[in-house]
């Protein structure tokens, strides 16, 4: 059976041998905080003296390793963010984003000290975080890399385990357009998900998907809709005015479009959407159409998280809310031409 590997900051069995000069030499192997195995030797007049000298040296070395590199990675990153905030080197909304993203990445790293952290640990954490949220993986990596760089500069550690670590590159490609069958499949998935008790955001997603395919709105525009934005035309048809978008500056706020903005536009609504909108208007005030559990706006990041969970394992993992907009755009261009499609999509320039 192979012998177990040495833990970090520990040593193996000690051997002692008398040298030619009648001195005794005690030797062992020591694994330091950076996971390097070193051969260590100390001499003495007797076997006992050599072993005692070696043990004294090993205990001192272990103490130094633990003192210098024993700070948890999470504490190191937190202190770096605190320093950035205290020195006003980052805006408060940015600080909040950095804290949230770092917390997710650090949860994947676990309880590891900065001296024991390896590139493999960082790669694994990035991969796990990127599966859930590529944006938070990217921001979390920036925080970790910066915090460790500061520790290197201060002489606490000798190297930065997060340096030269990167996420998979984003691919610049045109957004894929959905077929009619794929649109129907997505709506079916959303409808079935909404029927599952306890599925977070499922009812919001089902209605949001209907709105997106009806109007081609950007997701932040759809989430900014209020019941007061809907009105009946003289012929009894329901239309909606896209009057604003959600903007995040620490908290979600409504940013109204100006009256002369090309983004401020009126769009038709299908009978399917009109039915549930009329039912809600009958009992609702002029509040958000998509309301969070706390009574405010639903954050687009929450929608993206629910969306990824909904399409997982369905074959439609490539579909995002923006895919819906691209699909509507393609249909409008095909039916009405670029100029009309540009107006209905709210573009400032004809595309």
C-alpha cells in the first residue's frame, strides 16, 4: 500500500545517521504551505541532539508558514474590498457587485488559506461558478486576483495563484433565431414549469416569454412594465406603451424614456397576453406587471438565473431572453422590412 501524502506544514519520519566526522545528522522531508516537499537536515554531537535540533527547526518553520500564509482566502478578499471602499477607489454599487460575486466564487474555493491556495483550486472554483453565472465568475476572479496581488506585494505570499487564470473566451457570433417549433417548445416548457409547485419565478417566466415574443422588448424593458402602460384602443384592442427600462445603481430603478425617444413606442398585444393582463388590471393598481416577492421590481439577473434552470436538459439551453428579441426582429424584417422593424424594436438607427 502506498504511503499517504504529507499534509501541508508537516514532516515525515526522521532518520539519523552518524557522519564521518563523528557528528550525527537527522533528516526528514517537509511539505511547506506552497505544497513543495523539501529535504531538511540538522546535525548534533549525538543522535538525540541531532533529532532535537531538527525538530526545533521544523516547528519554527511550520510556525512561520502558518503565520504568513494561514489567512483564509475569503478574509483576504474581504479585506481588499473593504480597503477599496474605505479609499473610495470603487463606487458603492460596484462594491456591492464585487462582494456578491466574490462570495459565490469563494464558496466554491472553500476554507483554504492564501498560502495553500493552488492554481488548480482557482480553476475548479472558476469552472463551478461559471456554470451558474459567468458574469459573477468573471467579477469574482478580478477580486481574487487583485487581493492576492496585494498580498504578494506586501510579502505575505510569494506568488499569485489567480494570475494567468481566465474564463473561457466569449464567442462573438450572431444571435441564433428560433424556429416556430422551438418557440412553441419553449412556451410549453414555461407553461409546464409554472405548474410545478415551488418552482421559483416560473409564473413570471411564463408571462414574460409571452410578452417578449409579442413585442420583441429588451428584458429590462419588459420587467419595467406597469399595468398603467396598457390601454384599450377604440376598437377594443389592447396595446402597451414601452415607456422605460430598469437601471441598476445599487438597487433597481425605473428609467423613463423621453417622449421623443425612439425607444418610447406603442406595440400591439396578442389576445393570449391581453386576457391575463385584463384580469390583473381588474384587481391591480398601477404597479409592476412583474413584481418581486418584496413588492419591487424583478431583477434581470434573477430572471436569467430562473431561465437557465428552466431550459436545463431541454435541448434549448442556447436560448436566452435576447434570443426571443432576435427572433421577433427577424420576423418583423421579413414581413415589413428593415425600416418598420427598426421602429417597432425601438432602435435609434435603422439596422
